[in-house]
C-alpha cells in the first residue's frame, strides 16, 4: 500500500529495515538457537555476500548485473542486507519443505515400511530449491522496478540467473539439512507466503 499509493520512494528506502525486521522475527520465533543454527546463518550470510561479490564483479554467477543505492550499506558493491536475504529465503523455503514433508513422509513410511530419510533429504534439496527459484522468479521484475538491482544490456533477466539460483539454493539447503537445529517454525512459512504475496501484488499493479 505504501509503495503503490503513498510515498513510494520512502517505503522503498525502508527495505533494509524491513529485511532486518524479518530477520529478527525469525530469530525470535526460532526455538532453541544453537551453534548449528548459527553456523547455517553464518554460511548463508557470508556465502551469499561472497557469491554476489563474485557475481557482480565477474558475471560468472547470475549474469551481468549491479545493485542500486536503495538497499543500504554495501561491501564491494553488494548491500549487506543481501546476505540476510539469502538466509531468510533459504531458511523459509527449507522450513516450509520440512513441515510439509514431515507429515507426508511419515504416512508414506507407515505404508511402505521403509526408511524415508533419503527421500526426505532429496525432496528438501530439490523441492526446496525449486520453491526458492519460484520465489526469485516472482521477485526479479519487481526488484528491478524498485531499483534494488539492474541487469546490463537491454535489462532482460537471463535464464542463467535462475539456473545459478537453483544450484546455490541446493547447496545452502544441503547445509540446512545437515545442521542439527529445530526446523519447526510455522512463522517462517507464513513469512514466505507474505513475501510472495507482496511481490505478486507489486508485480501485478506496479
């Protein structure tokens, strides 16, 4: 509502605070924060920043793109909140798949009388990465219009960007699955739906 009908510039500039709010709400709702959760958080943040630095400087990852000025303080051209965004997206997608698969695979295991741990891990990696990819597909056009980042050339989003998103999501979700912390956070699922609705509405009406 703020972006569409009130002071769009002000609300766009508040994006870093919005991401920080989401981050702290995840911490608040996360049960029993332990060293494995902190390891996963650190890997997502540092790894996300590193990937984006290499991507913006060399175009090896994602394609030719550059960040705008609205996302706050940056390091080597990459806003620091982008590291938090990688964590938020991967955590929410991983948690959503974890909650969805818990009941589904429990029933499947009871029927087949076979262990479901391998199937569960594969599903978290592939389905979770697909969910993250879908979220990126929804977000990309809106992010460009809001000035978060811009693509070189004619501004078209390259298919290579989505391929890299999927690959890096699989890697981070593998770490998510390996780290032993409580992943039953329903708020994270709601947060993912809220973000998807936010970008879908702006993609439709902006």
